[in-house]
C-alpha cells in the first residue's frame, strides 16, 4: 500500500475520455495529435495511439527524446515539438539525432527564428510549422505575417508544411472558450491563406486546446486538419470550473489524508508539491474535492491544503481525521510533473512511470 | 554545457547567506535547525551543519529518509519532521525504522493526533513537540491548548520536549513580517507556559520562518531556543518583494533563453515547470529577473514566461533573442522540487543532486 499523498488514475474514466475525443474528431474528419506534456506517460500515449491519434505533441526536446525512447511501447514515431525553439549547438545536435529516429516536426515564429533554426540544425529531415498568435499573445506571429515567415523558412531550405496555434486564452469563464475558438479558426484561416499566397501549401492546420476541442464541429473542421489537446485524458479543476467537463469526467486525483479537523474546516497532507500551485484569477480555490463539490481549498502550502466546507454542513458529510479524500488539481499538467509514477486503478496494482517528468530542456 | 532552462546556484552568495544567518543566531544564542525542504540537497545540508546548525527540519517521512540516507555526507543525524503526521501502519513502521537511525522529532497538534501517534508507532525513541498556531491558521493548536495536548502526549508515553510554530502569515507587505514575529513570540510563550503548568519542561521553543528570522534580536531569544528557516540559503522573489532580502542576496536562479522578442516584451523558455506556479496576491508577477529589476513576468505557462520591460526602455537594455537571462523564482522551494540537480557555480562544473525531490509521503 502506498502512503498519501499520491496521484491516482481511474483507468475506466481515462478510457472514456480518450474514446469521446477520438470519436468527436473522427466524426468531423480531424486528426488528433495529443499533447503528451500533460501525462508524460508511455502507457497513456499508447492508449491515445490505439484510439487513432496520428502522432504526439510535446513542448521540449527532452520530452521528444523521452517519447522517442518509448516508441516500442507507444507505437508512435511521429513527434511535434510545438515550440519556437532557439537551439544552441548542443540542442541542434540533439534535434538532428531525433530526426534520424522519428518523423520530427518543429515550430517557427519569427524570421530570425526560421533562419537560426535552419543554420543551427542544417540539413535534417524536419517538418516545420509556423506558429500563429490567435489571441493568447504569448508566442506566434500575427496571422498576417505567417506567409512571410513561412517563405523565409522555405528560402532557408526548411520543409514548411503548415501553421499551428494554441488558443490558450480559451481558459476563462462565460463565453471565453467560444470566443477563443472563433479567433483560433480565423487566425489559422488567415495564416493558411498567407502561406498559399507565398506558394506554400498549408496542408497541416493545427489547433486545439482541451477547452476549444469540446466545441469541435463541421465548421471548425473546414479550417482545422488536426487538434492537439493535452488535458482531456484526465481533465482537472480548471476544466470543470470553465465548463469543459463535469466532475464525472475527471480521471486523475491526488489521494490525501485528513491530518486535522476543526468543525467545517479540514487540513489535508496534499499541498503544492503534489497539486502544483496554479490558481487562475477566476478559480474558486487551489483545486477541488472530487467527492465534495461544495468544499473549497482556501489555502495551499507545500504539504497542506486547508479545505472549508459550507458553514452548517452536517457533521457526517465532513471527512474525519485520518480519512482519505480525492483532490482534483487545478492544473493537472503541473501535478503530474511532480511525481515519478501514477497509480493506475485498473483492478491490479499498476504503476505508470512519468517518463518525461522534469524534461524541461 | 547544459541546455536552458536549468537552476543554478551562486555558491559564494549561498555561503554568505548561510554565514549571515548563522552569525545572527549565534549572537543571540539561538540554535539553527534549517528546513531542508527548500534545498533537498545533501551538500547544502552539509554546509548548514558546518555553519553550526544543530539538526535539520523536514516536512515528510520521505524527506527524513532521504536525509537519514545522506548522513555520511551531511554529518547530521538529528531530524525534525515538523508536521502533524497521522501515520498509517506503513508510515508507523517507517518512523520506527527512522528512529533507530537518527534522533527523530515529530509534531502533534491535537489530542486525537497525540493518541494516534503513540498507538501507531508504539515504543520508539521519539521526541515530540506540540505545534502551535501563531496566526497562520493552518495547523497547530491555539496557544492556550498546548498544555493539554502536551499532557495527553505524556499520558500516552510520548517524550514531549517543547513547542513549535510556523509563522507563515509573515509573508506579506508592510508591517506583516514584524506583526507575525510578535505573534509568533507571544504564541510560543503562552504555549510554553501551558506545558509548564502541566508539569512539562518546554526545553525546545522552536519558531522562525525566513521573513521573521531577519528580525531576530535579544527579545526574541528570550522566548525562542531554535529557529527553522528554509528559504534563506537561496532567497527568492517573494523574499525580495516583502523586504526580507535584496536582489544581491538571491543565490538561486533559473537560467533561461529568450525565444521571442517584440519591442519591450520578451518570451523566455522557463515556465511553471521549472519556476513553479506560485503567485501570492501581493506579488508583482510570476518571478523576477535578477539583472533587470524593472522587468515583470506578466504571464506564465508551463514552458513560457512573458516578460515586459517598461515602455520606452532603451533597446540595448532589453535582452535579444537567443540571449540568456537569470530568473528569480517566486517561491524557491517549489522550483527546486522540479529538478533532479542544481548546477553549482563554484569554479568547476559541479552538480548537486536534489535527493529529496518528490518525496511527498
């Protein structure tokens, strides 16, 4: 028996989440290339590939190496590092080595970045996509500049095959998700036209975050050829609170012990070193309790979560000292990256190693 | 050469920070028992012991095991798990095994907890301290109840040797630190009197967070016998912003590459998976730049930090694409827990393994 706190996966729910997304994408003819930064597990990547995913997305060279090493488990040799890398000489050598082992895609988001990538990596079998800013204002060129950045890549000898965006501004309440999905489509359509105007066929038009892929329909599929959601296998408290999923679609929780109780307030042994410290401005707390929807985590330390139940909650509804509760992290990607393995609840004592944990570079 | 992002320690600054705290404590006759959750490194624990620390503090059984295993490096066999554990049978066995190897201290903060600890662990060489709430309202009994909890522990056969508190409400602007330090002293004094009234000599009166130990003076030393600061070897952006230290006392940074620049806005390849996602309500951003005090990290993703410089900043003051910058995490404890090793800048290429990373249980 493992001691608390630990991260546990409900494998039935995980499989339902994988099947639902795969079915939705298939029904409108869009490819799925899941972002593996969320789970960092070979076993979950394998399930995604079995559900029809065409490849994997990662954020770093280190994650790409971890999944290339696990290709015998995952069955996947097609990896997209969806990041505008600025490789050092050492990173360029790693990218060349990767390109020998897998079909490797990279992102560019500036003229300087396209030139640097081409000169640093040199001749290698790379596919390149232009990153477009659809409204998050993080990385990516404005849609109107995608054509000229793509043309610069081609002039440097890069194989530019399309455009991609991450609509990270889809995380919010109210109409935020729908507005972001609309902007995502418009940005990709404009960027694709820009590539065409420069003689480049944008055969890959890649988008999709977990909040926006829930809105996938035929109109989106006219623009998108591929989606890259990350969080959907597990979901988390953020997805619940912005309306992307229900609590019954959350498959990963931190199992914690109640170490103190005062009336309607309990303290758990799970803190920011297993849940992550994420708390968006609109979040109602530092995570949620899977089995107590009216409770809120009002304070989070490294090894403490202070939970308040509504005043007047009946005594037997509040977990007693020494009992176990299941905590839904706010942002599951950061929670998974804190542990070496996930406990998979599938009828036997299975552990899934988090093979890409800490692979930041 | 290591690729960015990675965590680097300026060993000269680290040593100055260790010496300054050790000197301040020595001058007023207070023991230092540093909290090792911050660095989780045997080499830094060894330096702390060399600077006169009487033992180590940790937060979990797993951390205690990691430092017990490293006793040959650290020279320390005196470990305090400053947490009100509610041990399972498995954890109780681990505690018994630890108590055979090191001088082991534990915390209790309720009558139920004292009874459960005594019955679960059984006869073992444990020292027990009563945790007191000095105003953070996380764990700990009210100061007035410390005597009865201590007496319950003694009645169960536990060796109750004193009281401890963590003034975590010291994190804030203005007079917050000073007010918390005042409350910390008052709470420990009341709790110590409560133990005495129950016939227990409170020979250990342990307090101290990095924000409050900077205010250590003879008046505090009348109450405190021991302090347990964690962050002071490294410091971090939180300590800078609440006034506990200056930028020139920050010894740990994340080295990052600029991957994009637009005018006075740059994007770095360091995100919440190396900096942590902590952002207190009073913080000015998601961390600071060590060499650019007027810059702010306005957005943080897993592998991106979006940094804004003041409008009108001269062009040459803004780091160009491909250049390296040093980022000060908001909360260094969570940053260190994300990496397997620290790069120690000491004139040679030294790596310090983070031996207790992820030891949450």
